[in-house]
């Protein structure tokens, strides 16, 4: 075979493979979306958040105060697992942090911890927002 025919055959094979990959990825993407298109952020809820305060008195140093919080996230879909991005806004210090929570069988738990040693001068007040999620197929 001459070089021109080899070059044309190689181009045809590369283009065919590229088109096959694009079509396969597109089909898989459509199947995944159609199977889970009914799940949205509205399916996730922060069920509860409670905070306990503990004061520790030391003989030779300043007292320590800690605030230990725990909360629950629920999802209406109990068949799949999710990684949920939670925004935690500390309204007392105006600081925002983000945490990843695993929601398994429709339930997930998260926690907060603040103490006077970490700079907490008063009991923190939090606002929580679920920013996004990623599904894990079973």
C-alpha cells in the first residue's frame, strides 16, 4: 500500500473511534440522567441541629467553654447513597465553612465544634444550607 492510502485508513479509524466514544458517553450520560432526574436539592432536608455547651474549670488557668453541635440530614431517596456539600454559616463570627456529609439509606449526620481555646467568645449561631450533592450508584 502506498503512504496516502495508509494515511487515509488511519484517519478513518481515528475518526471512527472518536465518534464511537462520543456516542457512548452521550448514551451513558442520558441513561444516568433519566434514571435519576427526579432527585434534586429539594429531596434533602436538615432535620435537626442541637448544640451542647460544656464548661470546664481548671485550677491554674482560665475556664474552657466548648460548644459541640450535631445535626441530621435526610433524603427522600433511601435506595442510593449521596455525598452532600453542606454550607455552615457561623452567624456569630460571620465565617462560612463547607463540609461533605455522606447520606446513606436516606440519613446523614454532621457536627460542629467551637471552643474558647479556638477563639469562640460566645455561643455560636449557625445557618446551614445544602449546596449540592453527588450520587453513588449501587
